[in-house]
């Protein structure tokens, strides 16, 4: 069962790497700033909302399915942050 979680997190990481490309990075003085699209926030919020709604049903299977959404969301966040970290180092 753990393999399924790792696969979902890996798939989320790939999606996160791609979504991070929608973030524009630029230098403002000595700081590197980023402007993210609403797509990232919408995906994260919908994942959290679906997870909460499935958990409220009280069914064990529904809660497990909801947790898969959170694992996917965590993978997406890791992929996005890794992409932004690497790109931040290259901003002139």
C-alpha cells in the first residue's frame, strides 16, 4: 500500500515541477520575488476541500481516498518548491 502513496506523491511532484513554471521570478533590489498564478492556489484549495468533505462522510474508504488527495498535494508542493529553489539560484 505504501507504494501507491509514493507513486501518487511522485506524480504530484511532476505536476508541481510543471506548475512552478507558471511562477514568474524577478529581482527587486537584493531580493528575488515571485508572482504565482491562481492555478496553484486553486489546485491546493480544491484538494484540501475534497479531502475534508470525504472525511466528514465518516466512511473509512472515503477518508482513505481523501488522504490520497493530500499525498498528491504534498508531492505537488515539494515539486513546486524544488523547482522554485533551483530557479531562484539562477535569477540574475
